C-alpha cells in the first residue's frame, strides 16, 4: 500500500481560490477523475478531479479555505500509484461564468443536507460546478434530477427543465376544483376585472387563511368614559385640522395589552419551531380604499401620543386612498387592527395578517343596557374580535388578552399602572 498526497494542480492563474465544495470524505473509494473539490474565483468556479485512485485517508482542507496550485487536498492510500502526467490531468478550467441567479420556487424542495448544510455528495450523480452552484443557491437536491449528459451527467438544461416542471406542478390540494360554470346561461351578466390591489390582497388573504389555524375571540369593551373624553378634546383637534378618532385610543390600549402579552406581538418562524418576539410596536391598520384593502403600518405606536397617532392615521389613510402607498409603508407590522366601526356591524372574523400572529377587529360601538350596582345603565359598548394563530396562541391567552384590553379601554388610566 502506498500513501500519497493529492495536490491542487497547476491552475494557470495567480492568487488563491476559495474552496466552495468538498465532494469526498475519509474512507471514500475514488477513481481517477472523481471530482474532489470545487474552487471558485469572483468570476468562475472549477472542479478539481482526482489524479489517482485509492481510498481517501485524510482531507486537509475545508469549505471556506483559500488554496493555490500545489496545496495538498487530501492523502490517498493506493495499492499502486496511478499518477497521471500533470500536463494531461489539470483541473477542469472554467468554461462557464457563474451566474448570480435567484428564483423563487412555489414549494421549497429539500436538499440532502448534512449538519453543516453542505450538500452531501452522492456518488450516483455528477454535474458541473455551475450546475451544482445553481442547485445549491436554489436548494435543489440534484439526486432528484436525471442527467442527460454523458454518463448521466446533469447539465444546465436538465436543471432548467426540473425547475420548470416544479413551477408548473399544481400545488397539492385536497380541495375539489371548482367546475367551470356558464353564469350567462342563467341570466344577464357583466364581467368586471379585479383591480391590481384586490388581486394582490386576495392572493395574500387566501394564503394567510390556508396557512393559519384561526380562532376568533369576541369581547365588548365599555368605552363610555373614553368616548366622553374623546369628544371633550375633539373641538381642539378639529381646530388643528384633524379628528381625534377612537382608533387612536384603541391603538394605544392595544400596545398596552401587547406589552403585557408579548407572544401576541410576534411572528412564527417559517419552520414553526421558534417564536420571534418583537421589541417594537408597529401596528398595521386596514384601510378601505376605492381599489381595495391595504394595510399601512404605523411605527413605534408606544412612543407616540394620541394626537400624533390620530394625525398620522388621518395622513396615511388619506395617502392610501389618493396617492397610494409604497411597499415600505406596508411592511414590518408586529400586530394589526381592522376597524369597521365607522361602517357598522356587531362582530366579524378578521384574517391574521401574516407574519403577525394576531389581528384585532373593531366593530361599531352601540349604547347597551348594562347591569351595574343593581340597575341597568346605558353604556357605550365596543365589540372586539381578536383572530389569532392557534399554533402560537392558546384560547386562554386569547381570552386574557381581550379581557385586559377591555380593562384598558374602560379606563385608560390603567395604562399608567
Ligand atoms: N364605533 C362607532 N363609531 C365609530 C367607530 C366605532 N368603533 N369607529 C369609528 N366610528 C365613527 C367615527 O367616530 C367617525 O364618526 P365622526 O365623524 O362622527 O367622528 C366615523 O365613524 C367614521 O370613522 P372612520 O372610519 O372614517 O375613521 P376611523 O379612524 O375610525 O378609521 C380607517 C379609519 C382608515 C380604519 C377606516 O376609515 C377604514 O378604512 N376602515 C375600514 C377597514 C376595513 O376595510 N377593514 C376590513 C378588513 S377585512 O379584515
């Protein structure tokens, strides 16, 4: 048995290259031409094949190392040295530049990964560095692709065909498809195109509805005193050119409740294993516009006064209805509120605005007889509907949250405690 070092061959370039892939491990039986490592420069990547056959004893470099010609890749134990003249056996030099590509697949395809997330090489497949690099970036498991190149080598067109197929594949659904219906057969009809906003928000709402197991908790807050205070201040703010609406109070009280129940001010990570608790209070507010529903985000609600919130709410809802919002103005919420109080209704079930875990629905406040100290008294009651993600929030937490929120709305001095 002979032990020999397998080195990085003459690459014909100055400087060092990054090791981006190690395709063998100690104990592997390799033959001449087995790909050992992939090296990458800023513009290209190249594969270094074995120049001898044998069993890999030790690997002397790792992903992230920088290497030059002559550096040792591994030691090999062979029965007899089958060295190939270096002029004949150099690395496969870059023929294709590496293209930075991003592509969103409809359903992520799990790569075969080891603990350090490198793709486990499978002796059954072979592909060029470019193809492997693209596959790594797109998290595609190359073992699932049949190569059409020589000896089954996976070529760029094979990868493209696989991606195309994945994108065209219908999402697995247990829902029976709706049969086509000729509505005109039953009477006159008119076909109206959906606005861009409605199509976009419709797709998001559908996704959120399917992803989140919703529960909605209903409650009623006594806002008689809050409303009396609001009306007493209204003429002052109207002189300044804006209305002090009850929504500003509801936002402030909601933040008080979120501070008491931090798991409501959170997001579930995509794997469903961690809760991301947010230390900021950015509230998304659903705004009804002629083109459809949009949800601008009012940031740092905890740090703003009621008057500042009322002003900002008026400005952003006006912008949403007249000029339109930028994507940045609709991102980053930690909780959302949808108020139909100005329109009517007694309760509804809002859809959680992912990635939030809960949304508060507000309906129209009405005077109701409430039994207090032995008699019925008229009180202004505000209906609340809290929808939450049951993967994160238990029913008891949901009920505690709305109960505390009602306490805060009944007497905002509770916020100071
Ligand atoms: N109970 C009783 N009256 C209410 C109320 C409530 N809960 N909420 C608002 N009102 C009153 C206001 O006081 C105002 O009356 P005045 O002019 O006499 O003060 C009137 O209704 C109109 O209020 P508004 O709706 O214009 O203002 P707002 O600050 O309460 O709400 C906004 C702002 C942007 C949230 C609202 O205009 C809006 O677009 N709501 C629709 C949101 C939506 O479509 N949600 C559904 C999403 S599906 O999940």
